C-alpha cells in the first residue's frame, strides 16, 4: 500500500490522492456466499487502521469501516449482499468523498465550486436523490 501511494504521489507535484479503506462486511452473508470465513471485520479494520496510519503522511483517507459502523443498521442499510453497496451506501460514500475533496488543502482545489471557470465548465457532476456531488 505504501509503495503504491508513494509511486502515485511521485507522478507529479500536483498529484492528489484520496484513499478509501475497505468497508466492513456482513460476515454472515459473506460466509454463506463464499463458504469460508475469510472476509471478517477484524481483518478489514486492521487494513483500515493501517491505511489511516499511512495517510498521516499527507494523504487524504476515508475510513469506510469507521464511517459505516457509525450507523446501527449498516449491515442491511449500506450493503446489498454482504459486501457491495446499496444505493444508500453509495450515497454515504459519495457524500464523504465530496466533503473530503471540498475540505482538502489542495492547490488548486479539485472541488467543482472552487475551480476557476477556465478549469471547469458546468455544475454539479452528479445529482443522486438530492445529494449534489
């Protein structure tokens, strides 16, 4: 993970990284689908924590494990089959990506409302159920 992040950062002085950790999974559904108990939230949390530690070096990160677990019913509200996002799960992720881009200390900013007219023509990139992305 470190090697990939360093490689991408070194592509140019203006390269900006935003890493997303793996989300938690519905362990019961995953075990039923795969027949093995490999996809565990303990493993995913370790990966998410390692990703956050890496990102202390000036890389923006969204910890989907922690973000999803803030909601009591995340297993059924945000995941359709134990791993893949429902529409609501996708909305939560999109909203957090937009928030992170908007708040990032990037020069120039990559948030569409902060771009100069010659950098971006138009309005929101995507409107999903009243959430402007």
